[in-house]
């Protein structure tokens, strides 16, 4: 029966935690409301969560739902690239875990709900995103599944020209850890010509075709 405050919001944890790491029967409910977060840096959001942690003889699991209300993200393109690279590095990291084995093996089954589209608005363009994501894997090796849809009529700047986005998305698969696969389609007009650009692949293997 732990109650406290975190970053302007509230959190409550109820239940039982077994003293033995491999014990069974323990369970915790975690309820968070109106917690302010800055993840990734520059994206100010408000978070709520309803999670359940259960311990069994085989392994522990953390299940539930996280709701996010995000403000406009105005970080420069360089910071976004840094974020993508850090996710890729985390996925490729095959070093030994710093977590206790029983905790590292905790399975994740968490869905994310975003109340409104996330707006990215910087020098590279203006794009609204609608995530539909689930966090899986384990605490030591998390993975994402699902997709992030790009609302049509967003704009990106390429080569000094603005391209209108359509039918674009980022896909996540458990086998890829936290790294997305891009499938972005945009078009513009140059003189009498309609120009279409397709950007596809993972962040470290981007292919661009005009």
C-alpha cells in the first residue's frame, strides 16, 4: 500500500512481493496518473498507467496499459537522429545484463494509448503521428510491435523542397527490437513535373528513390 507523487502526478502500488526471487504467488498493481515526463528529451508529455506485475515459478510478467498525452515536439532533426541511433544501439547491445537474472527475465506485455496525434514540428517539416504500439520482450531485451501512422498532408523538407506525405508509416517487429522500419511516401511539383519520393528501410539502411 505505497502511495506517492512523481513529477506532479500520483502513483499507487498495492499487493505482495515475494521475498524469494523464484517464489510464486506475488503480485503488484501499479496505478499512475498525470505524471509529467520528458522522454525523449524535448517531448513534454503526461502519462497515466494501469499495470500488473505477477510472479510465477517460471518468470515474472508486467502487463497493462500506458496512456500518453503529448505536446508538440520541436527538437531539431539532429536530436531525433540521436534518439533513433540510441534505440538501434540498445537493440544491438549483447553485453551482460546489469539486472538480477530473475528481474531481467520479466516478460513485458504493455500497450500504449495516445490520446491525440503527436506533432513533430521543426526545420525538417511538420508531421503528425498516431502510434499503435505494444511493448514486449523482457526488461533486459525489450521489443516493440505495431506501427506509427503518419497523417496525410504532413510536410518534410528534402533538398530544399517540401514534400507532402501520404500513405506513410513506421513499422515495428519484435525481431527488430526497438528499431523501426520506415515506409514513407511523399510528392511535390517541380515545374511541370510531379515528383514522388519513397524512403524505406531501417534507420541504418535507408533507401531513397525518386
